[in-house]
């Protein structure tokens, strides 16, 4: 029974993504909202990329080095 629910959820996500793509394409190509949609898209993409880079930097800054990576400069 859980497999049927999982399969149904997967089909729902699949169909939702296809519908979302067509709505996005309409808003970007055929509507008067095109400049705002384009600006928001670029803003979200840039924010996502910079967020991932910031997360990597934060992780590097706050993670304690393991004994295998500690080098002796003496």
C-alpha cells in the first residue's frame, strides 16, 4: 500500500512540474508581466547560487579539522 501512495505522489509532482513550466513559459513569453518574471527569475537563480557558495564557506569556516587534515608546520 505505501508504494501506491509513493507512486501517486511522484505522478502528482511530475504533473505539477509540467503545468508550472507552461505557466512560467506563458508568463515569460506572452504576458505583460514578462520583465518582472525575468527579473525575479534571475534574482532567484543568483540568490540560490550565492546561497550555496555562502553555505560552503560557512561550513569550511565552522568545521573543525579532523586529525587526518592537521599538518604540523614546526
